């Protein structure tokens, strides 16, 4: 949890991006802890949602481009 407080949004971004890119790294535990921290006001909720959504779209875009080739 200390790493999530220290690196916060960057860790969520990398974790979601790796999961969406096909690596067997679950993002759900990180998102649950980050959501709890956002509820406490330690991480800004709009930024958390935006970072997770952008990472997810980038990861899915990589699969789309791979499929098109």
C-alpha cells in the first residue's frame, strides 16, 4: 500500500496497461486498493478513473492493431 501511496497513478496505469496487453498480472486488486485510497481522499478519484481508462484503451488498441496486421 505504501507503494501505491508513493507512486499512485503511475502504478495503476502500468498495472492496467500490462493486464490489458495480455500479461497475467491482475489489475483488480490494485484498483480496489486505489479506490479505497480515493475514497479516503489520498488519491484524486477523477485522475484515477482517467488513468485507468486511458491505460485500458491503450492496451486494447495494441491488440486491435495486432489483429489488423
